[in-house]
C-alpha cells in the first residue's frame, strides 16, 4: 500500500485532510498531513517542502497530493522524494521561476470575490456548517513571503502527474483551471463535483479517487 502525503493550501493546516486521511487509512494506506510554516515570514516554498520532507521521514511508495496553494509545494516534495505520483487537487500550477503572486495574472484569472463577507460562501458553500466553522476557527495567518519568491524548480518534476478539478469551485473556477492545466501540464484534468474545500465536503469520494490513482 502507498503513503499519501497530503499538502494543504494557504492559511490552512493538516487538519483539513483528516476525513480524507481516515478513509485512506481504512483502505489500507498510510497518511502524512503536516502543518506547513505558513505563518513564518522567513519561510518560502523551499522551507514548506522541507517541513513535509521531515514529516515523511523514511516512508516510501509516496503519492504526494497538493491542494490550492499547495500546488507550489507538492511538486518540490515529489521531486525531492522520488514520489510514485503527484496529484494536484483544485490547485495552482506553477511554472519555473514564476512567483505565486504573478501566477493568477499570468493565466488570466478573474477574481469575482469582491465582498470579504462572501468568503464563507466562496470557500465553504458545500461544506457541512459544523465543519466549516471548525475550518474557519483554525485558519492561520498566511505570510506573503512565499508568494514573492520565484518557484525554485527548473522544470516540472519527472513524476507522473494527475490533476483533479472541482466543477463547483467558486474560487478556482472550472473553466479557468481547465485552461491552466492544458496550457501548463499538457493534459486535460480529471473532474468531480464539489467546491474548493472538497476534502471537507466530499472526503470519502475524494479519498477513493486518490486511491484509484
């Protein structure tokens, strides 16, 4: 069985994967879902990747999964550890030398969220209310340091890569992400229903999709 290395996104914590982790373990897999140092102003994506590598330790047969901004950290981890597979879920897709703060503009992203009070509806519209409340209560500060540094890889890692798009995502819309994945990774993404926090809204389905890979 595999070890799934689950990498969270901005201002988040490994907790967001706990329901997916439960299902993957029930299917016989091992799971590592560390907290990244996202509130540390001295840390960039290289340091984020180092935190994941340390958490993985000597484990092998790795499937690295990155969500949202975790799309910048997960490929670094996959390359360093020689992962068996890399899976991006509702994630940003970096290019060599690109700063995360520039990726959205470079890909024609249109931010339709202008009302801060609407963020709950954007991120958690299909998440059970009690889980959405727990997620919000655990949100952490997100340093801007990683966004200002060029992505450190010279090329996309030579690791088999899949992309799972969430058709009901209100943050990274399906139409935009389809174009990003085709342009930057050269293939069409896989798709499932659900919003941006798919690991909380449809954890069993997501886990089974990951296990099927």
